[in-house]
């Protein structure tokens, strides 16, 4: 299916995100820039080229950089100090907001110095955006690191059209109530004209919270218009998607298919492959699926002769002690399972702590009989959609947590409660025993769902709603 391309528009667009859409690379002792991988960059860079827009973000390096253009994208770097990274990013963004917004799976840490840094960095981003603005500009702000930017921009440019999209969940009001600076964050968000969230539930959460703690008024549904400071602010779900055509092309690529066949050959004829692919984060439920695999093996109806698991854990926030401890715990669990159930040439779990190139990842998707996506809480989870899109062969079974945003769309997946290890283990046994015909019927339905809307459609729908009079 060809990617849906955005239409031409006259109004310039400014994208504001924590990171620029480019990363610095060194080749043959020369430093340059290249476009970063990822769905958001894939979706928005064509729009920026057409609208002659700009992208404001941190370049991933220390020190100040002048604005520059790369591959048709105007980049406006925001300089962050090491103190900013420690307090704004590692501190307030990832030790305060991240756990709070993910249902308090870990206890959030509230420090005034982190909050002050968060305000300061949001102000720096606002100044950079102001410098990028042209006549009748549209500003689209992204994610939890920059929740104050819409309100700050509104205070200096009340004429702007401002959108905000939150890529992670927005919590229930009783959880958000814990945040000492809840009013300030809500006022920042309500500076936007349109606030997009991943699901109907999180949109309802935001509306209720804004009414309770920010003095907003209006309906409390998932698609609503609330009144704040004499303005109408629209709130609605916009479930993000992936580059469907790109992953389908990978699924049809002969080289990728050959890699998948080689992987299956190395695992062993007749053995089923269970796959997990995640950033190494406590929200992703990596331990859940490992314990479910262990439970299946303990039940004794299946053994390492029947299946193995491959877990790809992408390194994440390794400077944070809690994440380092989580990695150690997961690796100990892998060792325990392999020590108990493995035999020479037949380990139960293959554990990869690394990034995989996109082509290799697609080969793993094609090789996997069962994909386990078991987050304890997730805004959407695009891995589930990537797996479905890549399976152009029509095979494979998706086990998906009820607490992933994608569960609201991918209803034909095998849905599980990740807090119920017995239930996840039973679902895994069932998936491993599912007939090829049943698996293909299920996958066909999932593929129809994923193909209904790609990441280009998501971006077009949001911008269309933002600019609609």
C-alpha cells in the first residue's frame, strides 16, 4: 500500500520535539549529519520540506550550534548543559513524569531543583521556537518533556496556532494529583489549540484532570472542547501508527526473507520461535514474558525441543542506577531459565542486549511464530504494529497486553493481562499450539486494521484538525 503523502499547504510549520530529526555521525574522520530513524521523523520530514518549515530540538551534543539545513530540513538546535540533562531530562522528565504517567509503576521522585530546570529548558525551547516563526506559522509541540511550551508560546504570541501531542499515556486524575506542579503543567498544555493523545481513555483522563485542577470547563468525553482562559481547547485521541508501506516492503524483501530463513535454520527445524523486542524499560514487561516462558517450561507440556524465546532488549538510560539494576535482574532471570531448562544446543532464551538494524529486526519479525508484547503500561506500542505490517506472509501470532494503547485497535490479537503470569503463560501455550489456519485468520484481521492508517495519515489527520476553522 503506498504511503499517504501530505498535501501542499501555504502555512509554514514548526515542529518542536526533545531531539532534532538528525544525528551527528563521524565517517572517515569527518563529522556530519544524517536523518534519524523513527516513525515521527519519517512522517514529519516530508511535511516540513513541503511547508518550508523548521524543527526545533536538542542536537544530542553539548555546546551551541547555529541553525542549519540538512536534507531540506531547517534545524534549530537548542543548547542544553550537562546540568540540564541531569535535572531536566534524567531527573524531572524520566524520574518524575515517566513513572507518574505510566500509572505509578515506580514511585515518582519530586525535586524542586528538577522542576526549576524543567521550566528553564522549556523556556529555552520557547525562545528557539519564537526565532523560527514566520507569518501565520503553525507550531506542533511533542511529548512530555515540553509540556510548558504551548502556554509559554501563547503568552508571547496569542495569535499562533499551536498543537500538542503526547506520545505516552496521560494518567488518571488521582495519579496526576500527586504532582506538586500539576497546575503549572496543565496551564502549559492548555496553551495549545488542539491536544492530541493516543487513546480515548487517556483523552478522557486529561479532560477530567484539566477540569479538576486547572479550572477548565466543558464536557468530559474522549473528544471534547474545554474552555480555558477564555479560549476553546480541543482534546481528542489520535492513535499514532507506523510507516506501513516501509515495513511491508521489508517483509517482501528477498534479502530479509533469506535472513529470516537462516535464523530459523540456526534455531532448529521444528522449533517455534517466540520473540520480544523492547527498549530496556520497566514499563515494557520484559520480566513478565520471561516468567511466562519459565512457567510454560515448568508445566512440562512443552520443552526447549518445542520452542525457544529470543528477547531483544535495546539499551536505555544506562546511567540511571535503577535501569542498570533492572538489566542485571533480567539477565539473571535469563541465566536461571537457561540453567534449569537448557540442554546442549537447546537454550530456552536467547538474550540480545543491543540495537538491531531495521532489516535485521524485520527478519526477526518474519522468523517469529509468536510475538509477545506485554507492557505493563504503554501509550501505543509500535512494535506490535511493526510485527503485523512485516508479516506479509500472513503468518505469526501476536500476544498483546491489554494495557498497551495498541490493544484498542488490534483487538484480534491474543490479549493478556500482564499482571497475571498464569494467564500469560496459558496464552503462550495456546499461541504455540494454534493451528496455521487459525493464526492466518487472526493475522489477516490484524493486517487489515494496521493498513487502515499509517503514520502519514496520523500526521495529516492531526494537522488537518489543528488548522480546521
